[in-house]
C-alpha cells in the first residue's frame, strides 16, 4: 500500500499539525477508488466559486470535513461535495456581519 493510500490528505512529508491531531485515526485505510473520490470532491469544492467567496474556510478545513464524512462511510461524490458546501454555508452564518 502506497503512502498516499493510508492517509488523506497528505500535505507534506511531515503532515499538518491540525491533521495529525484531528478527531479521526491517522491509521485509516481507504481503497484507491475511495481516495480518488475524496480527492475529486476536494478538488471540485475548492475550484468552485462558492468556496472562493467564503474566505473563512481553508482548504485544510474542507479536506478534514470530507475525510470525516468518509470516516462515517460516505463515498458518494455528490453527497461529499454537498456536505462540504453545507459546512461552508454554516461557517459563514456563524460569522458576525461585515456590513455593520
């Protein structure tokens, strides 16, 4: 099993502190097709204008959310993306209004 198939996302050879201490196991293992689906979901979300308009969420936060969804068993590309966008919308709703 390759180093990328054991862990998603792999940002560097040392990983990211937030990823290392996230509430999921770094020992999780996914099939290559699942990893491809998770990666595609992340890529499509961060390329979407809805993501670029919401500056409060980082790519890492979106990746962690998608990974958390996968940990619960979600594998459908469209549901993974919809969940990520729901998280973005919920995050924005919690921020104080900048118009005030």
